[in-house]
């Protein structure tokens, strides 16, 4: 099983740019990019909450837990 980030999809659905979201939640665009690509070891609850508040979504809308096969099909192989 793998954790995959779907933040980019939610942002696209809501027509929110990375720069705009980073400003709204108070983090750098570089750190937001790391979150979007799954190149992080963890995420603070306060950051996750700020993202969900800004995008009017639930954590499960941007983070998913899928099988290795599903993750491979998505091209998003992120370790837990």
C-alpha cells in the first residue's frame, strides 16, 4: 500500500494556482510543491487543515491510500 497525493487534482478542479495557495496558507511555493509531489516525510496538522480550509475539501480528497499497482498506474509512487 502507498500514500498518494492528489492535491494537484483538487487545486486544478478549483482553479487555484500553487502560488495563490501557498500565500493563503502561509508556506513557500517550494514547500507546497514538495507536498504536491509527495517528497515529504510528513505534514503538520495545521498545514493540512489550512490546505483543506483554503480548498474547501477534506483531507481524504487530497491524500489517498492505494495499492502498489494502483499507485504505479497513477505514476505516483510515494512511500508511507
